[in-house]
């Protein structure tokens, strides 16, 4: 089962005696901090025990599940690669894109998935701040969380030794993950995300790409791109003073009428009404 997320950054913080999700993978990266509890974590078919404070870093292609024996508290940070760029488009060679792919490779290559005590202590401190800020903001993420996430990823990356990039089939991102990263990096450039262009980028025919993407993601490429673009636009409306014309232009809508049509088709309201709803909801929370 694939869990699809369109929010650039999402958090959960909860305690449970039974893992509430089926075995799954994602379209996003995920940092998990277990504060207490015992049980078994199954990652890509391999089971390992956990006890007490533990950190996991999951890449989109990872499939995992938990079998909880003693009530466990989870702090979960889910993010799409684009959130690290501060809203600025980046190529596949972008610094942050490279860092998280490298971190995923190093994490996958380790036989011992536990962090060193000093590294775990520092990571816990950053995660505590993130959770505290999240609770203070009525369970909403802010720009503070983005900055703290960057610090957390740098900490984890610096605390782990590099690994040889061989074989590619073990450490390299699979094709659907590479496609997701390409979409996230180019979400503000709709001309780059047509079936024709994406299929050319990945050396596939248009019909093969459409079948492959729908099979892997459970939705058409155009629907995925539209849903991701809409969520990014909502985030901009919530947290930016930019005008609606500026927001539309940032996401590739040269004609304001096309922006209005896009928003109305997917939300049933005009861009101005949507922004009003979003800001009122944030204020009431």
C-alpha cells in the first residue's frame, strides 16, 4: 500500500499500543523518533527490535510496519524534497536533494540502524523543539519547522559515514521515486511535467509512462501533479503576503483566468474565497 502525501511538510505526535497503519511505503521521506516503548520494526522485509529512544529515516521506496509490544510514543516528520529548497525550484543536483538521497543510501547500507548516543541526544533536542512548536501552533507546521528540519538532516548526515555507491540497484532510488523527485523539483514549471516531457526524461513511451505511474501511485500523472500543485498553492496562500496574481504566476499560470479555472475546478470556489477560507481556518485554530 502506498500512502500519498501532498503537504510539503507534515507532522504527527502520538502514543499507541497498536500501530494504526497497514504495511506501506510513501511518496515522501519520513523521519521517525520513538521516545519510549518496545517492539519490532519491519523495514523492507527485515525485522529488527527497538527499545526506548530510536530514530528511523525512511525513503519513499521503503516499505515498513510496526509490531508494538509495549506502548510506544512516536514523533513523525514527513516531508517532500521541495520543502527544503524554501520554495525555490532546484535541479536534481541541488544540494538538499543530494543530501537526502545520500542520507537514504547511508541509512539503507547500515547493518546497525541505531544512532550513536551523542548523535541521538542532539537529534532528540531538535525534534523536541519541532514538536513543541507544532503543539504551540495548534498542530500546524511553520517556517520554523523547515529550518529545524534542515538542521536535523545535516546532523544525521554528518553523523554517518559515506558508503560506496554500489550496486546501484541497492542504493539508488527506484524509478517511481526518481519521478516523484523530478515532479516535486519542477512543480512550478508545468511545461516540464507533461506526459511527453516526463516520458522523454525517463526514457519511456508516453503510454508506458501513464500505465507505470498509475500502477505505482494509484492515480494518473496529471492528477498527481494537479493535487501537488494545489497543495503548494494553498501553503503559499496561508503563509505569504503575495497577491493571487503573483501566486498564480509562480506556479506557471500566466493568465489569471487559467489560475481561477484551476482553483474552481478542484475546490469549487474562487482563489480569493479559498484564501479567505484558509486564513480564517488558521486564525480559528
